[in-house]
C-alpha cells in the first residue's frame, strides 16, 4: 500500500544512515574575504524565481503526503515556509490522486501564505505501467488540490528498480512531460542521482521551465529501499540497493551540467546555509533541502522554523565572508573545487 510505503520512507530517512558516502558540497571551497566592507543587516537574500518573489533562495523539497503523519509534517513545513517567505514542494501526490479522501494531507498547506507552491507527480505515473497512466484530469486535480504555482515531475528510476514493488517501464516519458509542460509550469527534478547535460537539454527542448538537480551526495533512495527490502526479506532488492548506494552525478557537478539556459535548483545533500551558498556559487538560483528538515518538521512547527532560520542565518554569514551583498554577487563569489568533485568538473570542461 502506498500509505504504508510513505511512512516507512519517513521513518527510515529519520533513523537509518541513508546518505551516500561522500557529500560533494564539501569539495566547493568559497574563498574567505577578510575585509567584507558590508553591514550584515543590509544583506539582501531575495530572488525572483518563476515570476515569484522569494525572501530567500531556499526551497523545501518534496517529501511527503498521504498519511496523518505526513499531514502534520506538511503543515509544519508550510508554516515555516510562510514565516520565511520561501517556496515549498509537497511529496508525490499519487496517494491523493488515487484516493481523494487523502487530499487534506496535502491541501493542509493551503492554510498558509506560501509564495510558491509546487505539486508533485512521479514520472513513472505519467505512462502506462501495470496501472494506467494518470489522465490530464488527474494531473489537474493534483494542481488544484494545493493551488499550485508549478508542478514537480520527479525522475526516480533507480528507486523504482530497487523498490520491491517498483514500476519498470520508462518509455515515452519525455513526450508526456512535453505535453504537460505545454499546459503547466513544469520543473523536473531528480531524487538523488542528478541530471546530466544531455538530459537537461532534452528537458529544455520539451518546454520544462526549471530543473532541480537532486544529485548525489545526500539522501540515497537506493539506501532507503535497501532498508525496506531488508525488512521484507527481499535479498534480490537488498543486493541492488547496496550495489547502487552511491550511484549518480554529484549535486554540484550536476548544477554545472544543467546550465542550459533554464533556472537550476541545486539540491541533493544540502545540510546548512554554507552548502546553500556553495550551490548558488555553482550557478543555482536556489537550493532545495529535504532530509535534513524532516525530523524537525516531524517534531514541531517551532523547531522547523528555527531550523530554517539557522540555515538562512548561515547563508548570510557566508555572504558576508565572501563580500556578497546579494544573491547575484554570491553567484560569482570566488571558490576553488577540490577532489573528488574536481574530476567531475574537468569532465564537463572537456565536453
Ligand atoms: C522521506 C523522503 C521522501 C521523499 N519523497 C519524495 C517525493 O514524494 N517526491 C519527490 O520528488 N522527491 C521525494 N524525495 C526526494 C527529495 O525531494 C530530494 O530530492 C532528495 O531527498 C535529495 O535531497 P536531500 O539530500 O536534501 O534529502 C523524498 C525524500 C525523503 C527524504
């Protein structure tokens, strides 16, 4: 059952070691400026993204919905998003599309004034699997459920392969994305394995409005599904989960590969405001945070708001220390790239 799977994902992400072995944001070293000549209180973190004004370049990445536990997490995240004036995505809306009685576990976010709300649908659900693909009417229902400004379509084919009950068909997705992109503001995101230059170009040609790299370095869905397979005694899927634990394109490299003329969200492994500054210095317009927000969002509204305020405070400290008055200046802050990320960047230079 989807609902049970979603709770397992949350509990495993909260309590098990589910990250990849290396966090590549550590390989982006911003160069310290000892004479900032900036008043901390005058720093401007605002950005324009998809015709909306956000107070800070932070996006609460898609995580959940479909259960009472998820409803509470979504409510707390939404309250924090309103307070901070930042964007928020909800988790895959499949559960509520298939069972309308679960709609409130997502639509609870409508109680808050969030500057940019992003619906979420899995790419595998856009084409026929054992179950029929979602229709246009079902997609419209997901968008209206949270009065969304944009839709995330997530790519998660590694997860589908490792998941005991995963979908196996990946044919025809690009065409369907392009149909949906002609009616809605579509952002395509990965979920921990990153986007290459070739994929970014295909998505741009398909009419997608922004890319969210969801790269390697943070949450590994191979790892999460490994733990689920272990619990289910499914040795075959456990084996695949362990084999592909560290599969993917490092998040910072993916941000670079995705510079094809669309706004890019840097995500996958962001832990704090310094990582967010690093993402912006690599060419991202904003950074997406998922797992590091989960436990606080589960605990309370106050705790998640505080957590986000700390991330934004550290972003501002990084801005001051790189003499970056605003986000545009931070985008060109001086930095060096160390190994192992450097080799990934060199591969791109050589393309
Ligand atoms: C518990 C959990 C549930 C998630 N569910 C979804 C989902 O439903 N849809 C989606 O697009 N991404 C989902 N993700 C992926 C995140 O949005 C993000 O791309 C990924 O976790 C990498 O970011 P992180 O390293 O900051 O966790 C989920 C992540 C977590 C931790």
